[in-house]
């Protein structure tokens, strides 16, 4: 089996090199995968199965209109919707800042940090609004959340990007004006609380 794997990898990398000129044989990820196969322990997903996303949407809908939600529920709903629409991790949400969020009537745009410890940002990511499903519309919930937390902004966070400097706040703030913004671990816990609801 190991010989078959190596032969297949070799054939594929040679074909890619011949057709596109890209040499994958020196790829660190490819070498790591081959090493795991040779040890008989290929990497697997962290979870055995995906959580049914429709169940999450149904839970969020049961909470009611975003305009009338308590702040903590609105914050949880927005975190979940951002994770889904942006395919973002808790670390991404923690480092999503208000100066890199643009909200229009029919869409919102975001820029994420490419990695946890860098100031390099992704291109703008557009998320369209869903007028008929406002309870699970990221743009609508984002608009409500920003409106309710605008007075909490302090602009004490400084983001340096190339030659520009931004005074801003994280998009997701604390549960109250006095609470600090949540870290990635807390954001993950808030997400899990929603997923555990029936």
C-alpha cells in the first residue's frame, strides 16, 4: 500500500510539473503527508462528522428578531454567522477590527488577518444580505450589533499596516461596555453554547 501511495504521488507531481511547470516535490506539506503515510498514521479531521448547519440556523431563528435580542444573544448570533459566511476561526474573529468592516444596505465587506501574528490582510471579502431571512442574515445582524455598540467604542487598539496606522476596536466587544473584548477561547465557547442548544 505504501508503494502504491508513493507511486501515485510521484506520478501526479510529475504530471503537474510537466503541464504547469510547478514543482511540488519539494513541498513541505507533501513531505509531511508522505511521512505520516509511511508511519501508518495519516492525519485525520479533528471531528468525526460535520455539525448540521441547518440545525444551527433553526436555533438562531427561534431566538427572534435581532432588533429585540438581548446583547449577549445578538453577539452570539453574529459570531456564528461570521464564522459561517467568512469560514473564519475563533482567532480570525478575535482579530477582526472595525476599521476593516464596511456595511452597506445590501452587503458587507471584511478584511481578515491572514495569520494570527501578522498585519498582512486578506483582500476584501463580500457577504451579501438576505432580506427575506433577516434572523440569519449576517449584514442585518451586523448592522444591529454595530448600532447597539457604537457608544462602547474607545479606539484604543492601534493597527499598523504598511505606512498607515488605524485607531480602532475589535468588531466583537465585551458583553457590556466595561468588559474587555473576548479572546479566541471565549469566542469558541460562545459558539459551542449555540451549537449545544436544541
